[in-house]
C-alpha cells in the first residue's frame, strides 16, 4: 500500500522538489538519531532547508506542500495546527489497521 502511494507522489513530483530515499532496503541512509525500524514505522519527511524532520500527518503536510496544485493547497491547510492534529488522529488509526488493509490489497493484486 505505501509503495503504491509513494510511487504516485513520485509521479506528481515533475519539478523534482523532493529527494526520495528508500529506507526499506539493506544499509539505508538514515538521519542521525533514527534507525531503519523507526523510519519504516511512520512516514517521515526531512525539510532540507530547515534541517528538520517531520513525521506522520505533519510529514504528509510537508510533502503535499511540495507537490503541484491542488496538493500544494492541501498541504497549506494540513499545516494548520488544528488540522494537523485531526489528520494525525486519522493517521494513527490508519497505522493500527494498516496490516489488515495490506492483506486485503495483497489478495486483490
């Protein structure tokens, strides 16, 4: 499920504003203070200009802000604290049911 979603965003990123790093393989390039298991457990985005890492809903907000319209506008709205908080609740729920969703999608593939 995540692989397909990331591939979708990569196709959208025609301006190459995002540097994509696959941390799932052997010997991943992990930021200092992060290990592979931590990075795989949640979605992470590093803002290179601010040298800050965002995860979960805040990470998606940062990613969407780098995408073309209408994603850019969604990123701006998702970056508002009350919206980020609500999206984070949804993201955490998704993480809990993701194993079940993954099984369902793998059966259909």
